[in-house]
């Protein structure tokens, strides 16, 4: 424990020092002016080190008085909780109010010095200081724990909603998202579109180039999907295997078909070699598009849009792959 005594009366300061050193296990240091006190506390520097546990401050210092010094110390963030015990040598109580307003922790009248009271008040101020320190540390620990927990939560949220290989949304998130957007259709009075996408002849791609190359193609493919689907409410999800799904809220059939065509063109332009593809040297995909309009919307029937998009996808495969087909009732 370190204590700083600020008093222009050397005799009084030394007497206080003697009493405290004899009765408490603390190191005391004496300074005789406001300026030296502020120097010791490194008030002017941006990062003062908290070296003292308590300051005993004489109110009547020459030049800047003890109340002013206390205000200066308190203004510093670092010294917000440092206990400052004011020493008054007069019986003029008008100073007491000013001292507390300036941020003093307590005061003690030292004319005359009453040993027991001095020790008790110093002890109490030191205890208060330690308690403040402990509380600050606990708050910091709590903040750190909250930060780590938030980070973990974000991580868990991410792994529970994303596909680990491609980092697009996973099937579970797709189901939840479709359900909530489905419910929103009547309120938004806007259609919702769904794209079911399947990579063509992917089995033979794996057979030819190996599973790792297959994985890497899936990553390239999903990155490409994310580049095309950029509107805030749209989502890309891995539906399973080499199948992907895209939910496009507030999008009509024409808009959805436009995006689907873009995807077909883009995957082809990536020129991912696939020499065993029967009609192309490059990897291609087929897409089924289905749209739900408000007029024919039925609650709890969201699986119907999946079925429709699936049927359209089947049609695209049937028609020769590498194309997007919009669902029609006749399918
Ligand atoms: P089609 O044009 O009719 O869609 O033919 P296809 O070969 O793409 O379809 P099929 O369903 O027969 O095969 C899908 C293949 O996708 C099977 C499997 O080898 C591959 N596949 C599925 N998931 C993964 C994966 O996570 N990594 C890799 N590398 N391959 C996968
Ligand atoms: Mg498939
Ligand atoms: Mg396929």
C-alpha cells in the first residue's frame, strides 16, 4: 500500500507519516506543494500509472489549494476512484462542503492530530479504495466474459446456420427462412420465388477428377451464386449434395427467371473443365423456378413451392440440362 501526503507543513506531514508507518503496513511519501503532487501523479501525461492507494491532501496549500488539486486529480479517468482524504487544520466547516463537491472521499481535522481517528479514517479510505478496485476488476472480467460469450454465440449461430464446405446457408436455415418468408407473403403483398439448382453430371465429375476437386468446384459454384444474389433479403442455401436453393422474397417469376439464366451463363463462363459432360466441356447446372403469388397463397403450404421448383428442375434436366425452366401447371 502506498500513500501520498500532500502538506506544506513539513512538521505536520512527518508526524502523520510517523503515526501511520508505526501503525499500518504502508509506505508513505511526502510532497509539500500542489505542483509536486500533480507531478507525482503524472496528471499531465496521458497514461498515468496508478502508484498510490490513497492521497492525504491538505486543504490549505500555498498557490493552488487542496480543493483545486483534488478537482484536477478527479478529472482524470485513471483517478476516478482513488481515495482522497482531506486534511483541514481549521475549524472552518465551509471548506468541508467544497472538499466533498471536489471529489474528496473523507476529511479529517488535524488540529490537533488524534492518532486513533487518523488511523481509523485512513484505514477506512484504504478499504474503500480496495473495494472499488475489486469491483472494477470484476466489472472488467464480466465485460470480457460477455465479449467472449457474444463471440461464441456468433460462432455457434454461424455454424448452426451455415454449410461448412461452401459457407452458404444450410438446409436447416433454408427451412426456417422459407417458413418465415412464406408467412410474410400476404402482408408484403409481393410474390416469393424459389430456385432449385442442381449441378449437371456431377457424379461423373467426381469420378473423373476426384472428390477434392468436386468439393472445390462446389465452393466455386456457391461463391458464384453469392456474387449473383446480392439483394439483402435473398438467400443462397445448400439444399443437399450438389443441389442448391435460392429464396427470392418480393420477386416475381420474370425476375427469378432472369437470375436463374444469369446463373446458368455464369457457371458456364467460369469454364470449370468437365470433359465427361455429354454436351459441354465445362461444368453446367440446371434450375427449376417457382413463384408464389399472394392471390393463391395458402398458409402451411410452403412445401408446395419446393415441389413445383423441383418439378421444373426435373423438366430442365429432361430438356437437356444447362438451362432454367419456370414451373407450369402441366408439369
Ligand atoms: P444430374 O445431371 O442428373 O444431376 O447428374 P448428377 O451426376 O449430378 O447427379 P447424381 O445425383 O447422380 O449425383 C450427384 C453427385 O454429387 C453424387 C456425388 O458424387 C456428388 N456430391 C454430392 N455431394 C458432394 C460433396 O459434398 N462433395 C463432392 N465432391 N461431391 C458431392
Ligand atoms: Mg442431384
Ligand atoms: Mg446433379
